[in-house]
C-alpha cells in the first residue's frame, strides 16, 4: 500500500512523523521537569518521552543527512536504552509501558541499530524492513492490551504471590502512555517503511502541505495532552480530597476521644483524698466499655508504680508493650500535656495500638494515666464519594504503612507497596494537632476509568493522524493533478522536440497580446522560416538525428530574437516568429542574423551537416492586420524566397498576395474538378518522319473551366506543390487505359502517359500500375511511361529499382524533357529506358546556333548506338523537320504535324492519314 504513495507524499509524512516524535518527547520532558510530581501519574512517562525525542531527532537527522548528529543521537539512544535495562534489573519497571515490555525494548534496540546502519549498506535495508515489521507487530500487541485490558489480567496470572493483582491490570503502568505509545509505535513503523521509499538525493520537500499538516498535528497532540492532563489532574485532586477526608475523619474521631480523656484527667486532679474514692474504678470500667477505641487503661504514680488497671491494660503491661527502650524513654520524658505514642510491636498484630498519655497533677506531684487505643477504630473512615478507586496509606514509619480504607488494616511495608502499585501521590497532612505532619500515600487501585478515558482520548489522536494523512495525500494528489494538468497543457502548448510553442498556442498568444495592446497600435511582423535541404538530411541520418537538428535550429533562432519576440514550431521543418515594436531596418538585421546562424554546421552522428533557410516576412506598420493573416502573408513571402533558391529572405508585397489568391483559388477549383472526375485527356500524335505514319501518341491532361481551357503550365506546378498531382496522374492513367481498352486504333499505337515524380515517391506505383493494367486488360507493351529527367534522378538508387519493376511489367520507359535537368549522358547507359524525348528548348535557334546543333546531333547519335529511340518535341516548321532529319532523328512531335486533340478527333486524324497514304 505504501508503494502507491508518491515520493513527495512520503517525504511529507516522514517529516511529520519525525516532528510528532520530537514534539511528544519535548512535551514529556517538559512535564517531567516542571509539573510531573504534582500528578498522580505522568501523561507521558519520562522514559518513553526521552526515547521518542531521540527517535524523532534521529529521523530528522537521517533525512537531512546530518550524519554526525545521527551518530550522536544513536549513541545517546543506545546509552539510554542500556540505562532503562539497568533500571528494570535493579529497581523494577515502574513508569514504563510494561506490556509488552520486551518488545518495546527490542524495538528501541533495533532502532538504534538502524541509525548506525545506513540503508544502502549490506543488510541495512533488511534491518530497516525487519524493524518496521516488528514495530507493526508491537502495535498490534499494544492496541490489543490497551483496548482489552482484561487480557492483562490473564497475563498477570503469572505474577509472583507477593504481588497483588489489581482490578484493571496492575501490570499495566499507564493507560495514557499506552495510548500514545501505540500510536507512536505505529507511526514509527510507517516512518521506517517510508524511509525505504525516499530517494537518496534531490528530495522534494512540500513545505506548504507539511506546514499545514504539522499545524493540525500540533493542535491535535496539544488538545489530546491538555484533555488527558486535565483528566489526570482531576484524579489527582480527587486523591488529595480523599487524603483530606481521611485526615479530617481521623482528627474528628481522635479529638472526640481525647476530649473524654481530658475530662477524666480533670476529674482525677480535682478529687480530694482518698486519691481513688470508692466506685470510681467502676466508672473507668464503664468508660472503657462505652468507648470502642479504648482497650485498656493504666494509672501510674509519680514513682511509676501501677495504681490501677482497667480492661486489657494489665495484659498489655505484662506483654511488654511498655518495656521497650523507646517506650520507657517516652514514659520518663516528663510530659506535661497530652502525648501520644504508637506501640511498634503491635503493628504486626491484628489490633495495632496507640497510647494516649495525660499527666495528673496532685499536690505538685505528677501522676499519669495511659489509654490504650485500637488504631483500627480511629482510622475507620467513610466510603469515598469520588469516582477513582484509591488505596490510601498512612506512614507510621518510613518503611511501615497503615491502610486507611477499612477492611484489612494490617500494616504493609514499602516493598509490598512498590510491588502492588504503580501510580500515586504523597502528601503531608497535619493530624491530631501534631507539629510533625503525617505522610499519606494514595495509589490508584482500579484503572478501569482511566482506561475508558484513555481509549476515548486516543480516538482524538487517531483522528488527528488520519486527518493529517488525508491532508497530505489529498494535497499531494492535487499537486500531482496540477503537474499532470500542466504537463498536458505543456504538451498541448509546446513542441516535444524543440520545446517551442506549437502553432495553436502561438496563435492564441499573439491574439492575447493583441487584445492586451488594444488601442495601442504598433508595428509588428511575422517571420516565417522554412529549412532548405532538411529532408535529405533527415532521410540520410534518420529521424532521431533530424530531431536533434530541429532542436538546435530552434535554439539558435530563439537565441537570435529580442526578449519580447515569440517563437513557435509551425510545421515539420518550419518555424514562425512574432516580433513587436519593430521596423524594416531591425527586421533586415534580424533576418540576416537568422540566415547566418541557421546555415552554420550541425554535428550529426560525428559528421558536419548543413542546412539553410528560406525566410518570409510580413509586416503590419500600424498593427491593423490580424496576426493569423500576417502568418499567411509571411508564408507566401517564404515561398517566394524558396523559389528564389533559398538561403535568403523576402518581404511580402501586394503582388504576392494576388498570386497567392490566384493560386489558392486555382487549387480549390482544381480539387473540385478532381472530385467530379472532370479532367479531360487529349492526344498528340508522334510521327515517324521516314514513313510519315503515326506510330504513337502522347496523352496530355486538359482542364476546361467556364468554357476555357486552363493552361497546363499554370495548374500543373500548383498541383505539384499541393500534392494534387498524384490524383491528377491517377485520373489521367485510368482515362488513358480505358480509352486503349475501347479504341482499336490506340491498341495499335504506343500511348505515352506522363508520370509525376511524386507518384514514384509517395506510394508503390509499380504495384498500382500492375493492378490497373490487369483491370483494364491492356497490353503493357502499348503503354509508355514518361518521367521527367529531374524527377527521375532525385533518388537514383530507388528510382533504378522502380524502373526495373516497371520494365518487368512490359511497359516502355521514356525520359521526358531531356536536357532540362541533370543532362548526365552516363545515365543513358545505366537507366533502363527505351525512349529519349528531347525538350523543345533544343528546337529553338537550332538553325542559327551551330554548337547547339552539334550537341543535339551527338545526343541523337549516342542514343542510336544505345538502341534508344529519340523523339524531338516542339516541331513547328518544315525547316525544323528537315534539320532534325539531317541529324538522324526519325520521330518527331509538334504542332507542325498535329495539335493535341480529343480522342474522337484523333480517330478522324488516323483515318485521314490512312486515306492519304
């Protein structure tokens, strides 16, 4: 269960437990030194308090890694535990929690060992674990004896015969100490378990929740202590009242008897001769009979001769009650007023005796009369009206005590009292008008009421502990929820690779800034940054290293910005910056700095890699343009910088906006046409000049919008940029294959279809083409795939593999627009292509440019030697036909022969060629 507690909650609980032990120990120590002697029993015994104080300070020193202090505390605890053991061995265990005493001492010893042995040492963790487990067992035993005191009586059956077992369990020292000891033992075990979960370093201390928990903990403990101390103080007051009651009762009984004795004294002193007239002896006998406390009377002459004995007086005299040295010294002391003495030898008898002596003065001669009193009759006090059952004793001698509660009045020794009772008070009380006060010892005889109150008060402590634990756990859960909420918010706001804002958070922030600045219109700008050449780097080194480069780029950009600027990662390799209160001069400096820092080398997997950036800047001089619109304008400007070759920056101008708007509209219109499958396919014949026959056609896409054809040179680049070219290429391919399937003429010709480089890169085009050929049942040899030179060489190795797969399908392959891309003649030998189509750029000025004519002638010658057909595009005049024929080219295509036409016109064109031939 404790494993589910977070480490911060474990720290809070651990420190609160350490503070609780320290607080309880400090309170118990203060009680012992300042007011402990005034209570019938301590609320917190000094032995338990000192142990708790050592343990609490040790836990704190262990947490804060004060090793020297921890060693000193461990030594102190070891010495103190040894002292307790010696005390138990020599003087008994009064003042300790006696059940289970052995377990308590074992736990104290093991705790000392835990302080000496760190957790990370060999065996340290096991020692801490075993100690915590034993402490939990101790809690169970302690609570069992605390809540069911009757179990203690069965344990007390093994008490030696000279120890009286009291109701409520004489063997249990202090119910209040058991209450706090059970809780502290439980919390100590929890602290030991929690210590196993605490990290060795970097511990987070939740100060606020610890302060709140400690405040409630201190209040709870203090309230418990005040209530418990008040209960014990009430018991103490009742005990003191009982002693007062007993003393008053003794004074009252003794005073009544002594007044009767003094009346007899006065009567004897006032008599005339003879000293004892006839009949007075019978009066004394009647007096002895009437007063139950009087057992006998002796009258001595001035010569210490017995003049008269009444009742048991003669027997006491003969038994030697007056023969001891102390008694003789008292009798010859020459007392002149009432004097008392206790017959020490009678204290061990059933009826202990007290002697009251009065002088009888006759004719200046002192005689004396002695009254023998039964002490039991004197100390017969009424039943106590208080709720606490007590046993009260009057100290006759320092080692001999007389019970004051009726019943068996046999005197007991101090040793017997120490064995029978655990808690009591000693009070001096003046009785019998004596100058020396009597010592009364009153002890708790029944712990039942004390246990009832202690159990009730312990519930307050359990409630306090439970509330503090709940407070800590609730606060910790709340803190973790806040952290998780912040983490989720950060995930939503911040990019996990660069740590910069995400796009949505960036928009929210700049809108919020604009709202705060409403009414203060100032110039601001959006800088849109797109990396050049990042994709090849990412593909070459892998995404992990690519992410590191992106993070470094983000850091460099952030380092270059003014403090008020905001930066975000806008897309895969795009960043966006919002700069406030700026001008064109500052933006120029910032853009140049960004370009310089971005193109600095990056260390990737041990190699230096380089990327540059294209930057677009959109300004709002008066801050009157919506920030989101500024982002779009900066994006347009960035595209212009990208088209300019990259590694530069461009400001947005209005012409860009018009181009952007036109591009945006064309993109939307094209998508609408694609969605309804509205593109058309036109065919332009390819002519064999030597025979004059049409040997093939090239399929060309046409888009008719509002009755007018959109120029392919206008919408094809847009489709390439937006990715719509894939959908365009697939629609054209399906239309061409369907036309071939349904048109015999096309089945006799070679039909060329243009394939975009994106179709080759985005998906498995060879698999897609094979499926289409099978679905339309078209002979693959009738299909020629035209690929642009630049697109074919973007990824040469993967392209060669793909071309081989396309050739394996049976299709013809052609390099379209040869001479406009890489123009590497070595590729003509390595790539599996059948046809080379020379771009129309070579047909212009061929008649006046001798070098160009020589170059084209060499290309045609090389291709023929490699068994590759050459097709020249853009033939528009007869002179061009003759010129390329002279250079050795046999296949041509252009307006001179035929313009691109719909399929129906192509069929008519084919028939006309047949008729003309």
